[in-house]
């Protein structure tokens, strides 16, 4: 079990950033993102919000950002693929062929997208559900591997935790113990859900009833959780400011620390078949970067950055 002191990061700041990034999207659009002609690893993107692996071609890494959606093939520089710009906040790649990509966020025209999906690798997106009016803005969301009709998401404005068991046709509201920063559904059991909190509760919590009730995990009490991610084999990954990058093969009972690049990690994706871990986040000087490791985190390779190298 990892033992750590309480995080010193102010919760209110994290919540304000999470909401403010999306709210400012329409009035702060940057020029179209592009690859620098000076260095192929430099991409002029803004915040990176999510990573995912294509279930058919596992060489394809999806990168959801504030303004554009990218694909990186075999670790090569990312290429923008979306036809219409948007802010892709919560993003989930499918575990199996035939399941859409899901996201939530903000269109370039302003407002919230609600839940959106793509069936062509992120080139085009369609609205699935608004759930609320104005539409929800999920910054934390997870889609079940065992039943892709099950989706759970938390509205960034704190308006509720919502769950669908029919791919977005109908929704139920679940009780929320605190402000949720991350969600991950066990790929082998859709009733087992993990959540990260950033309010007064803080830490990682587990639900065995589909999100109706939660129990805090020991060892993470008082910590602010930036991200949670299940690989398809059921290994759970997380990142907190105190414990760093870690993974658990026993549903959060014990954790192994992983060496990481010099980043505050906001997104994780892991290809268990090819033993590759991807992370995205911001460097100490604020640059947004994506790195990969093929040896369990001992060494990391830069895929792309918005630093002009």
C-alpha cells in the first residue's frame, strides 16, 4: 500500500480550472492546430483532456484536446483528424470493435455538447443526449467494457452524476458524495466503479452497486485524484500529486508505483497486449505533452509537446 501525506493542492483551484477551461473555449480559440515545421514533435495544441487506444489497430493512439482531436500512429507525431473543432473534455475510447468513441465538452460555437459519439475514429461527432438543459458537460466519464451500453458521467458544474444502461437513451441520477474528478468502470463487472474526488471527501472510492454507494480506499484518503484508468485486463491506473503514477492489479487493495516522466499526469491509457503505457499532462513549465513507455515506466519517449523544441 502506498503511504502519502495529504495533498497540498488547493481543491478549489482544480475545480475552477476544470470548469474554466471549458467555459472559455468559445472566446479563446487558437489558430488551427498544426505540426511545427521546425520539429515534428511540436504540436500547437492546448490542454490535453484524454487518451485512448483503437481496439482494432492498437498502433493508433487517440488524443482528445481543447480544440482538436488527433491520432498518433506507432508513436509518430499526432495528426488532427476531426472535421469540426470542439473541446473534447471527458473522452473514452472503446475496448472492442463496433463501440463508438464517446466524449463530452464544448462546440466551437459555445455552450455544452452533452454526450457525443464518433464512429469514424474521431473525424465526425454526433450528439447522443443532452440529459439536462443546458446540456451536461462531463469532465469525468467511463464506458463499460463488459456492457458498452453502460455509461456513467459527472457534470463539471456539479449538477449530478448520471448513468445510462441503454447507450444514452435514458438516464438515472445517482447520489454524489463529493466533486468527482475521475471515473473508471471495471471492465469485467459494470457494477464495480471507481471514482476520484477533489472536494472535502478526497481520495479514491469504490462502488460495487453501479455507483449508488461509495467506500473510500485506504491509503488514498485526503488525496486529490487527477485520473483513473482501467486497461482491458482489469489493471487500474491512477495519478495523484502525492503518490504519483501507480497501478493496482487487485482492485485497489495494493498499489505499485510507476516511474513517470516529469509531468503532472491528467490522462492515462495502457495497451496491455503490447505492454505500452501512455500518459498526458503538463510539464513543470506548463507545456502539454504526451509520452509513452514500453518497459513498464522505466523509460519514456516523447510523442508530442506544444513546447517549441
